[in-house]
C-alpha cells in the first residue's frame, strides 16, 4: 500500500503545473474617443501600449470622434456612442474616457451648462457618464476613467474648452470618490507649460510620447489597484 501511494505521489509531481486565476492574462476593455485611438498606425495608441506593457488581453472599442450624447442608432452602435462601446465579458479592468467631444462639438465650449449636466451631475451620481461607468462596474471590473491632456501653453483649437473641461473633470473626481471600484485618472499635470512634445501637430491629440505617458499612468493605476 505504501509503495502504491508513493507511485501515485511521484506521478502527480510529473503532471504539468496548473495555472491559477492570477496567472491568466489581465482582461482589459478600452472605451472612449481619439485620446485612445491616436497613433494607432504607429503602434503607439494607448490600448496597444497597455497590451504590450501589461502582457494583457486588451480589446479596444474606442472610436475617433465618439461622444456620449450621440443619437444616431446605426453609427452609434458602431462606436460613435461611447456607452454603446460596452461589450459584455469577464473584464478585470475597463479603461474609459470621453466627454470632450460632447463639449467641443455639442456646445462649442460656450454655454455648456445643460450639456455638462446631461453628461454628469454636480454630485457625480447621475448622467450619461455615471450610467456607463455603473454598467461597467456591474460586471465586476475596476473602472479607470481617464481625463484629457491640457494645452501646452501655445494655444489650441480647444483653448476655450478649458473652463468646461475643468468642470467636467471636477465632477468625474467626485463620481470616483463616491464610487467603489472607480478611479479617476487626471492628466492635468502631465504637460509642462511650453512643452509641445506631448501633443500632435494639432495641439489637441497626443503625440506618440503623449500616448506613452498616458499609458504609463494607466498601467501604474492598474497595478496599484490590484
């Protein structure tokens, strides 16, 4: 009997190791607008960098020009409505951004009170953005909501959006503070005044350097949350 037990134990040791859940690739869904898609042709868009840096299973639904307040059903379902970029799955992390196009294209960064309130209430618990975040959270995923790059100090086509962008991100921070499993990641301090290297030539979208810096912050946030 003892010899039999020893033989069984020896055979067990020869079996290939079983991988634990923690050893499986991290599953990440990316939702948002051109902050996430820019530099894709160079292989340095934020989702591409997350995949290589984290060795993760990353699925990006982000679409250039996407908004939250987007009413057209067909193109909305194709990704121009950020909320409809959601895909059911066993995600560990959902990285999301958006709202800038709603303010820039939706109200011209002028009197945007109503548009901002539609996106997110002053208390951070109502609106299109909190609804999309809550849906992602209901899957069990940690949600990282990413803010926008600021102007390098040389002016840009969205310079007049600063006031409304700051108000949007103030509400996003309130939303994250009151929501378990949600992190707001600000990029407000990323670009030094006078440094154009983080922006593309249009001074709106990130350069490859900017995308790398954004991805690095997201990676640090993911690792800190796990």
